[in-house]
C-alpha cells in the first residue's frame, strides 16, 4: 500500500475520494493531503487532509487540524495516520486536532484515532448552518448602505491586496491561515463586502462559495472592530445581497472560531445550535511520536 | 448672584485654564521650549479675569447695549460666530487629514446650506445696524423684532446642520488614524479650546469680527508650533519625529518593533500616493528626505513584512518607478533611529 501526497497536479488522478468541498482546498499553501492506493494501485482506499495553523505566530503552537479523514478499513487508517505523523514534522506541528461529523464511518475513525493516541469526545460543533431563508427572518431594515460600504467586485486587485495586508498587520486572518496568498476570485464578488474610504480598504466581510454551493463566511474584519455600527453595516450589506442572489435553500456556514463570532451568531440566530460532532486532540512529540 | 454673563466669564476662565494645562502637558510630552499657544491661553485667562472685575464695577444693562439690540439678539449673534468657528475647524480638519472623503462628507451641508444661511445672517446684522444707527426708536423696534425672530430661525437651522455635519464626521473619523500627536488626542483639540475661549471672550467684549481674526491667528500659531513634526507636503511625520521616538519620548508600542525603509529616486508624488493608499493602519510613516520614508510599528512576523515588501514592489512596478524596500525588526535594546541607520 502506497501513501501519496496529494497536490493540485495529481488531484484529478488521486483525489477521487475527496469530497468536492475538501478537494477544492488542495493547493492552498497550508493545506496538505495524503491518500493511499490499494494494493493494486488502482484506486485510493483512504486519505487524510489537514491544515496547518499558527505557522508564523511566535507565541502559539503550530497546530495540524485534520479536516477530512477516510479509510476503507482500519489498516488503511493506521497506515495513513503513521504517514501523517511523519508529514506533520515538516512544519513542526505540536498539536493535532480534528472535528468530524458523526456519520457512519465515525465509529471506525474513533477506534483508530483513539488507538493512535488521540483523546476523543463528542461535543457541539463550532459550525452553525443556516439558510438564506433564515436570513430573511432577520430584521435588516430598508436603510441604504453608507457610501463607504461596497461589494468586493468594486475593488481593484491592488485595493484588495493592500486591504489584506492591513488585515495581516492587525494579526487577523479569519478562517484562512493563508489569507495573504488567497486570490481575489476565491471570494464571492457580489455578496462579499468591504469598507472603502479615500480609496483605501478598511474592512472586509469575505464569503467563499464551496464546490457544493455552501456559503462560508471566511473573514469579518474592520480596522476598528470596536465600531459595531460599521461591522453591522458590512454584515447587513452582505446578507441583503445574499438574499437577493441565492435561493432560500442555500446553506451558509458560520464557524464560531472566536468569542466575537460566537456572540454575533448567538445574537443573530439564538435558536441555532451546532450538531454533535466527534472531536479529537493529540499533543505531538518533537520526533513525531504522539505523547 | 451668578448671572449669565458671570457664567460665561467663569466658563471662559475654566476653558482657558484647561486649555493651558492641556497644552502644557503636550509640550512636556514633546519637550518643547516654545509654548506660545500655552502663553496665549494664559493671556485669555487674564482677559477673562479682567472682564469679571470690570463687570463687578459696572453691572447690568446700559443704554449703549440697548442701542444695539437686546441681550438675546447679541447672544445669537455670537452663536453665528460659533458657526463660523465650526466651519473653520472642519476645514482645518480637512487640511490636516487631506481627505477628499472627509470634505465630501461635510461639503453638502456646509457649502450648500450653511454658508448661504450665514450670508443671510450677515445681511440681517447689517440691517440691524442700519436700523439702530439711522432710524428713530419707533421704526427701530419693529425692525429689531423682525431681525431677532429671523436670527432665531436661522440659528436653529444652522445648529441642526452643524450637529448633522459633526455626526457625519465623527462616523468618518473612526476610519482615519492621522498623526496622533499627543498621547492619543488629536492635536486640533487645543485649537478648538482656543477658539471657544476667544469667542466667549468676544461675547463679553463685543468684538466679534476681531475675535474671529484672533481665533484664526491662534489657529495659525498653533499649527506652526506643531509643524516641525509633520511633513507639510504629505501629512506624514517629519524626520524630527524619528528623533523624538528615539529620544526622551518613548512610545512603548514601538519597543521591539519593526522598521521598513522605502526609498525611491523616481517621482516622489507617485511613491507618496502609493504609501498613503498601501500603508497598513498599524504603521506610522516618517518622511526622512524627499524620496525616503521610514515606516515604524509594532513587531510583526517577518513573513508579513515580506508580503508588504512584495506588494510595494509590485505596485511600484505597475506605476513605473524604482523602489527599494528594506525591513527589519528592532535589535535588542535598539531604538527607531538606530534601526533606521542600520537599514540605510
């Protein structure tokens, strides 16, 4: 059984197992993936895709977050985990973690990951899913957006680039570790919004549409995050445009990755909860051996 | 018993004293030797004190005051001057920040409505003066009533417009982080205090046009006093600010920080425009020489600085100018000036 590192170049050939929403991330700078071929080398029998976090941050441990894992059987998973453990030493990951839905493969994953040193538990997901129909229930008002709130499509590439640099200088990145390298066309141009004053970008609300059509809120940023009114104007613009453009059944993913987003989501959708998922955590040793 | 006039005098004194101490605190922060504005505030205190003494000796209304209309009319005439004051402040603010958006926000209210209102008020003032100087008392009183009522209405309109303009500006100002000179307080605030004191004094000594002139002169002096730290062409900090950063005034935010040296031998207007638009909010720009700029800020990962350098080079290439970008983090115990010398 051979383990192959997956990349943009071999994605078509080796990435058949990957769900579309995972596959579209292959090639991003901090995303890695490995798949195993079966003994005949005909097709993949399993794979793990993960993302490195905090790579450039002096005071935080580098984390490898597994965003997808699959194996036809336990042996495949064990081989994958062994290869994974070696791979993550490239970026000196100190911690591995994951959050996986409780689907039919969950029990096998739980068994193998647990045997490999992960501490497993079930908890509420950080992700909340809402629909465009849910957005219509929000009181967005009819007031026109201020002149400084614009759609992303109205930005030049230079403005976008400079705005992202400002995001980095303020130690922000939203859900995107590689925000500095992501291209403008990763985001939905009509519903993503930005704050532009004197031709300078001072805020973003960036939305990505996944391969399966889920809208993901990737970054909410303002130069002055304490200015609630402008942040709300960004959100209001994006929500209004989303309602106009997408069907009521369109799903929207809101990841509650920090306290601010947690509070905001709770305020907007107090009745929504994350589904129960399986979470795992493991501290890695320097030599790649789990603690 | 404290009358309205007394209250104004006391208010003027308190404002003068507050302005004086504010200015002294700022002067101390920058170790300035020439605190002209502070001295002028002290003079304002002295004048206000003198007026209180004068009022004590000659209290109440007299015939001369009636000749020029009632006290209420006079009060609203000073509010008219206050309107001019705000207009000046807003335009000065624009001059400081050099922001077209800023002007766009205030322009519709100020230029389209407020100035014509002010022009009408000026006409009314002239009419009032004509009435009191040339007509007899029988014809003067109805004219004055008409003038006073008009003043009320116009002043209310102006007050509302001023409030709207200031509100819009305060919304806008959230996005601007211009040179914050005095420990986080925009430096026009002492200028505003100076204006306010001057106009309140003007009310007391009935010299409104002169008060306007004094106020503008104070503004000019204050701006000159601060000019050494601001590059007048760009609005960036001047080279003197680098010495300040490295000297007795230590901005703790920059300890263990970063420095980025951007220099060009090409068109400086182009590089200035690039810097104004591309500068991250967290960084301050110091203009060292015509085509040399030093950006300082809090420590960031080198990868972030590398991205900034790459973006600057790409933008310069698009604009057709040569650019050199060097960066580094402060060494141990190093200050801004030492890092700058290392990068040159």
